[in-house]
């Protein structure tokens, strides 16, 4: 099987991730719920990963990182916990439903949304954000990289716009964390939402949210925290403020092992390998008759994604054939990015998305390209 | 339980300790981490019922060690920690 669906989840994980999860399952108690060895093992393990993440994103203090189940939870926390009726927020058509749907909910409660359109290559630029700023604008919320086209937005420039206008900058790093260097200080990010199971190579069910020092977010959930038991309200100290209930200790330890692996290999090396594979695939298929590729490939760096269609063929049928006939796993359909598809004119057709991991090989890329060539030749017959 | 262990428990003598409390488990873990790195003796224990604090863990150390490391520990006002004498 050739797995080219890494933007959905990086299926292959480093061996140490599997070992860390197994070890945790055999040794971990519940973190913050006792001082015995089992509980302390969990607390120490989780704290260590918190610090790793803080270092990884240049956040400094470990207490600024709360663990969540995924980006969707982090984004819900950010959107629902920061925006108020009467606020204006700027977002883009590139966004995933994990940004759009919480925003639509807030729109029902009186939040005003400007959704920036993209150009013909699917790009949105910092100046587009600047032009949309109003007196009541409270935040910019956008993706760092499109999960559909792989286009990378310039987070540093967008962060500078937010900083200039005193706006909150909420960045969705679902497709970029672990592949691109993310420096929350340099990018002026107030809230960073990330998942653990994609580029960060951790287990599913892990993720987190970075919240800038001094910024308070109304928690989405309340309940057990291991602290301030007799208070009626959930504690407001970070990171526990955003972490009600038992954490996914084994998953978090797996994420920690994945971070150690990434640090050892280096994000630059991972990006270099993934971009090499992605660009090779792009070169191989771009001139095939009938192939339409989406996104901006002139960018010096972009997410390792190539999304295409063959003529007017339903993307689901193409993806189905790629799996049935060639044992190649790709993603078809809408990719939870409705506005991006609308902008690209692929709402009914969907699109075939290939997404690469540094674990993929050039042979796999060539085999996949040959399969697309063959399917393209057969198209219409 | 061995007879030796039972004997040890019977002969236990209460001592005066310094107890450092925290607002969050994460702050407690950060203190433990810092002390391990700097070689500061002490350990996290369950918070005694006689002390009110946010977090169920506290850092216990001997008063003479606390006096020696007080500056490095950086406890007290504005640090999110509180320091108590506690006999246990």
C-alpha cells in the first residue's frame, strides 16, 4: 500500500512513539490526582511534553500550553472563548470547517465575520487582512497552510498586521506544525491551535493550544482539574483552565516521543524531504492531458500537498480507482473545506488530494504518478 | 508488610518541614523540574489538609535546605507560590 493521505493523519509514526504509548499504558496513573509514583509518572511525563511543546513553538513557559484532543477542540476553545457579540473577525475562504463552523455559531450570537476571498491560485495575502480591518475588529483567525491546496500563508506578515492594529491573531497550524518552524513570538501569535497526529507524528487524540501570557480565554469545558476542588468554578490558571477532565496521558507521551524524533531529524530536513517528493509528483503529473492541479506552486515553500482532478471525473471515483487498482491511499471529496472548493469551482466534483510524509519514497511517488497517468489515459473511455 | 517496616512506622517522629504550595499541578511540576536540575533537595507530596492551596501537590523540604536555596527557589509574593512551616 502507498499511503499518500498524510494531511488527514500521518499514519506511519516513529517507532519510539509506539514504545512511549505502550510504556505509558503500563506505568501511568492519573496526572495531578495524587503524589504516588504512578500519578507522578504521569504528571512528570505530561509536564515534560508541555515543556517540549513550549520550546518547539518558542512559547517559553510550559504553562502557556494546554492539551486538547485535536485542533478542532483548540479552535472551538479559541473562537468561543474569545469572541463576543459585536466583535468583528477576519478569516479566509481557505479555512477548514473546524474554524468555519465555530465562527458560524458565533455569527448566530452576533459576531460579524469578514471572509477574505482568494486569488486564482488559492492565495490570500497580508494586505488583504489589513484592508478588512474595522473599528470593531477583534481578531484575525486563519490557517497557516490550506489543507486542500497546500498553499502556505505568510503567518509572520499576517501577525504583523494583527499586531499593528491591536488584534488577536489566532493561527490554525493543523497542516504545518512539525513541518514548518513556528515561532509564536516572532509571528506575534496570540493563540496557536495544533493537532498532534499530522505533521507532529503523534497519536490521534492529541493536540493543544498555546495562549499568550496575559490573555484569558473562557473555557469551553469545566470539571475535574485536580486543583481547587472546593471552588464552584473551574480554575482560571493556565494550563489547567483549559483542561477539564483526565488528560490523554499515553497519547501525550507518544506525542513527546514524536517531538524528540522531529527534533533529532530536524524540521528543515523533514520539510526538505517532503517538498522534494511533493514537487516531484507535481512535475510528473502537471502536463498530463486533462489534469487540473490546484494551488500555488511558485511558492518557495508550501505544504506537501498536491491536489488535482482528471477532467470532469468525480474525485471520489478517481480516489476509489487509485485504491482498488493501484493500492494507493488518497483523499477525495470536500476535505472539510467548503469555501475553498467553492472558490476553486470544485464544489460538486471535489478534488483528489495527495499528501506526503518524509517516510514516503521517490519510488512510491513515481508509482503514484504513473497510476494517475494511466487513469488520465483511461478517462472518458 | 515486613516487621522492620512496621517498626519504622511505629518509631516515626514528626519533624518541621517547609511546604511550598502552588496554584496548578503544572507549576508544581515546574518546581520539581527546576529543583532536579539545580540539585535542590526536596520532593512533591500530597498537600496536607491543614494548608489551603489550589493544587493537591506541594513541595516539601527541610527548613535548613530552604534557607540555603531560598533565592534560587524564588517563592513568595508574585510567584504564585506560598511557603509554610508544617510539622508532619
